[in-house]
C-alpha cells in the first residue's frame, strides 16, 4: 500500500510514434490547464506539481504535426494526513491523485480538418497506453479497462471516459504494542481504480483523471504477548471510494 499507491503521482506522457525529421519545428507554446480552485480547496487537494513535454512530432501525409503538453498533478493531502494520523504514522503516502493535461498542436487542429481525426485517434490511443503503463510501473497488477462512457464537461464538450481497475500487493505492517513488542499485520491485496477522460477543446486536446483506492482497508490480527496476555488489533482506515470517485469526476468537468 505504501509504494504502490505512489501511482498517485500519475501523469500523462503521450508517446510519439513517428520519426523526428532533421528540420525541427520551433517549440509549440502551451498554456497550463485550468482547474476549479474552489473544488480543489474543498477536497483538500493541497500539493501540486507540473510537468511538460514534446509528445508528438510526426508526419500525417504531407503535414507535419508537433504537439506539446502541460500537465498539473494534484495530491489529496487531507486524506494523506488523516490516514497517517489514524495509523500512527504507518501509512504516509498519497492515496488519491488528480491530474489535468492540455495538449497544444502546431499546426492547430482546426486548420487541418482532413487529418484532425487521425491525430486525435493517435493521441487517444497513446494516452490510454501510457496511463496503463504508469499503473504497471507503479507496481499495479491485473490492470484492465472496465468501462467506457462519456461525460459532458463544463465547457460543453463531450469527453470519452475510460475506467480502470488494478490490484496492488502491499507489504507487512509492524504495529507497536508495548516497548520492544510489535504486532505484524500481514500484507494483502488492495484494489485501486483509475479514471481517464479525453476530449477536444477548441484547437487543444484535454486529458484529465486520477487514481484512488477502490475499497476500504479493514483487517484484524491477534498476537500472544505472553502466555497470559493476548492482544487483538482491528484496523479500519475508513476509506470512501465513491466519495473519491465523485471528487475526481467533478474536478475533471471543470478542466479547460
């Protein structure tokens, strides 16, 4: 649970499939995506990091297309703080993450309508592939797409939404009982869900989503400290998967 949920630092790196020619285009300017500050504050999303990269430099027939991204990643610091306090510091990792990405193109997609759909198709395919790869690189297993739907975002466009399920095996946890005495909580498998939304916004492509715990974590164990003393420990982190999913969906809708 500790390291695996570091997947929560998930961000998009859309794979370039073509060969870069000898004459590089000038860098494409890009603008950071905008997300609702009020929703971020209400949800306890405190920390943020920023990424950017050239993600496509390819020829579609006679037209050469270059694309760059600007990605902002947000971490649910309130959830992390609460779980750390509830577990006496045993869990101190990000458990839920949200990201928003803007992809800018040169030339702009509206100026190349004939190949615009081809470019969009490649971006969607690469975005999904990289999202799945990020989950696997973070230690997730059995990563699979579980659903595909659509979502109307606040700017009026329709996003294609892909939902994922994965599993992570976390390590044993040592819980102090008395001076010099600890109890071992055996490692187990925890389900994690992911959401990825992609849509066209003017001349840009937007991608947003995140990862969150798909179930609460509950367990109990019993240890004999002496021949006369037996201690039982029950753990319930009180995780609320549906609440985390709703927060992510509401944040996705505000991205522009």
